[in-house]
């Protein structure tokens, strides 16, 4: 039966990318017991480290590694449209083909 159906629809989901192309991994600013682990374009490649960082935050109150560079407050006071524009630009850079130095 499956041989006869064929492919009816192809769905390509969105890439979760942050405005600077780096993941967001931190306690949620201003919220109790809420943690952020998102924006991982590499998907499963970062899951162990991200999971460990969040688990350490939950269990010990802070991660063993300095993850300050992944805090969402790094984006400053940007609003939704500004964040969206930066994410679109970041997505283009993320998948650009590197031509090497000086090119």
C-alpha cells in the first residue's frame, strides 16, 4: 500500500536560529525556575553539553562552565522586528560558503 501512495507533501521545518547565530542557554531573566536552551542550529550535536549545563543550573544553582556569552540579554533592548531582522541576516551568514581569507 505504501508503494502506491508516494510522497504527497514535503515539509521542511524552520531552523531555530538566534540573532547572532549562537544558541541561547541560561536561566530565563526575571523568572523563577525557568531555563532556556534554544537556538541550536546544530541540533543533536549540542544536546549533551546543553543538557549538562541546564542540569547543573537546576541541581547546583550554576553551571560548571561559564555560559554568560549565551545569555539572551546579550541582544540588549532589541524588539521583535529588530530581532527577526538580525536572525534572518544571521541565517544567511550561517549557510554562506566560506571562500577563505582575503576573498
